[in-house]
């Protein structure tokens, strides 16, 4: 006896297609909160969002470390925050710290 599963297969195919499209939307929604996501800027070049590759970045203050000050950015596409890898001049940073 041969069972015809063509209806079920067709239904599963329809489900799988919409499931993949839905999952893609969820992925982009959660992208800013994925801390260990691969750095997209490596493939897309500099001046792009490392999270999504978007080019619309807004300067949003500074990030300070023990060795320097870095421009902070927020991506207008995905909302993720990151900072420049290039430090402002260290001397300027140290001078500002001494003078307040
Ligand atoms: Zn982004």
C-alpha cells in the first residue's frame, strides 16, 4: 500500500517558507542585542555598523578607557551602539584630565 503524502508535503513546504521569512525578521529585530555576533564591518569595510553593516551612523558622545577616548556611535538602522577603534590623541585626553 502506497500512502500519498503530497498534501502534507505541500503544507510543510508552505510552512517552512513562511517560517524562514519570519525567522529572518526576528533575527534583524534581535541583532542589536547579540553581543557575540560576528563583526560585519570586517566584510563591508570601515565606517559601517559592525552589527548590521548599515552606513547611517550617528555620533553619540565618547567612550573613555584608561588609555584614550573613542568616538561612540549609534546605528540608525539597527540601533546598536559601538565605538570607533581609533583613539583620539592620547595627549589631548591626558591634558583634559589634568585640567579638568
Ligand atoms: Zn546597525
